[in-house]
DNA sequence: GTCTATAGCCGGATAGAC
DNA sequence: GTCTATCCGGCTATAGAC
């Protein structure tokens, strides 16, 4: 009834929502089919396997992040501006696709054939982020605490945005970028 | 061969490790038995069900957190000291049981009978945390940004410690408490 | 306390009619 | 493009021997 392309997008979107709620392994093809309103066997006219669904959801986002941080690193701005740009990127990509972000964060270990490629992208992302932090410390803009703790702390918050953003119905993106950057960069104490 | 009590502790500990790696649903009783070095059927001499394993892992920690934050709230100290005490509690409990923390964070939705009790404990914890933040804002110690964003940001980092602490073989707990409190409270900019 | 064997159910995926 | 029917393998859990 529906066109293949629309239906496939609907399947991927619904799958991402279910993966967020229960995790990849706990979602069955029958669960997914029910949520879409068709029978499990019919899913296979649009996708080849459950594994392919996970892979498409994850890499659509992972590649955006990798490209985005390369642009930020290339900017001729100071470390503080680069960190704010990273915060903005996380907020923008998470707001666009919060359930996909959940899969990226929580279900990557269930990737099979493309697990190595995922790990490569993630390591590349963290390497670029680390460069920004180390440069900021060398130039005296950022505190000389362990860059590992700094990286862990900021990235933990950014990676968890998917838990928080969908609850804000009327998301004021620019305000969130300003407020969260302020908290992460300047702290919470008056 | 082994005593029931030792074996049960070994099973719970091994299960927590496997749950961290793949999530509750993707870990089979055969996986767990293999990792312990016995056959799947033998697990049932020590535990009643897979569900009971998850429940015991999660509530052992969840109750510690709930009790701990009640003590912190009751302290006669300012908001900054209370927040540092919360950071210290998270670091201590995570260092004691990092894999259990993973289950607490990622697998709680697979609780069946005791899901409501879990949600009650979690809501109580967040309520106490929110009280600390709101009091700190009213007394002028903490910035007047949205307390929701502040809470989300700090709690995201603390809840992700389980990903980071096990990688630090020679964890210097007191130093980590100082450094992470500094970053979360005072920010990263010089 | 551990084993082998197996019950009974549910998982992903395919075949073929419409 | 969706359906019914089904394969077959893997799942949790139990029975009963040692």
C-alpha cells in the first residue's frame, strides 16, 4: 500500500524509538511490525535484516558527527569557541534524531559486520575532541586538570542529551546551546 | 563443589560484567554459565531466574544511593559542599561496583515485578538532588540557570562514571573526587 | 552441586498466494 | 506490498541421575 521509500523511513524511525525504550536485543521483529501496523514478514520487503536496521540508524548519525567535528577543528577560532561549537553540534543532531542518538550510544555493540567501522569513527571523533582540549590547555584557555577527566565529563553530558531533549516539547535550541555551554565551560557555582 | 554463597556471589558479579558488555537481553544463561565455568542448568541451584539476578544486582546499589543522599541532604553544610559529597558518593559506589552501576543505568527497564520500586527510588533520588540545587540557587551560591539543565548536566556525568572508572587501573579516588568536583562546579575555562 | 536431556516457547527469516 | 504458514535454531527453565 505505502511506497517502499516512505515505509522504509517509517520502519527505521519506529525501530529507533523501540531500541531506545528496550534496547536492540529486546526488540523483536514482531514488536516492530506491530508498531508499524503490518506483519513481521512484510518488513522484509523494505529491509534485509534486523541487523541492517541497526546499522543504518547508527551510521546515518555517526558520519554526521565525524564530518561536523572536522569542520569545527578547521575553524580559526579559540578553544572556547570550538567547545561551544561542539555543544551546538550535539544539541542540533540530537534534536533532529533523539532516538537514533540512543541507538548510537547504547546499541553500537550489537553491530556485526560494521562494528570495526563504527569504532574507527568513534575513535576519530574522540581524537579530534582531545586535540581541541589539549590545544586549549596549551594556550592557557582551559584549566590544567587531567584532560581525560575533562573530556569524559563534557562528553558524558553531551552523549546523554538524547535522554533529555525529547522531554522538552518546545525546545528553544539557541537558549539551550547558550545555557549548557555556560554550565559546561564556566561551571555551576556563582 | 563450591559453596552456594560463594558461587552465588560469583554468578552475580559475572552477570553484571556480561550485562555491561552486551545488555541484559543479549546475555543468555549459557553465556553466563560458560563464563562461570559450569553448565546453564547448574546456575539454578544458586538463583531462581535470570530476572532475579538483574534485580539483585540493581537493588543492592540503588538502595545505597537512596540512603546516601538522605545523609547528604541532612548535613549542615552549604550547597557546594553537598554537591561535592554527591560527587564523592558516585565515585565511591561506582569504584566499588562499576559493572553493577552499568546494569543500574542501562538495564533497569528490564525489571519486571520490581520496576515500580526502582522508579520510586530513582525519583526520590532525583528529588533530593533537586532540593540541593534549588537551595543552592536560592542562597545565591549556584548560578540561576535552569535547574533542570544543571541537574541533567551534573547527573549525566556522574551516571556515566561506570564507563570510565574501570579503565583507570590505579584509581586515585581522592584526587578524582577533587578534580571532578572542580570541573563540574567551577567549569573548565581558566 | 553439577551434570545430561529435554520441554515448551519465541526468535529471525523465507516461501509462496493474493 | 502485505499476507498466512512455517522452518529451524536458540532461549529459559525443569526433571532426574550421580
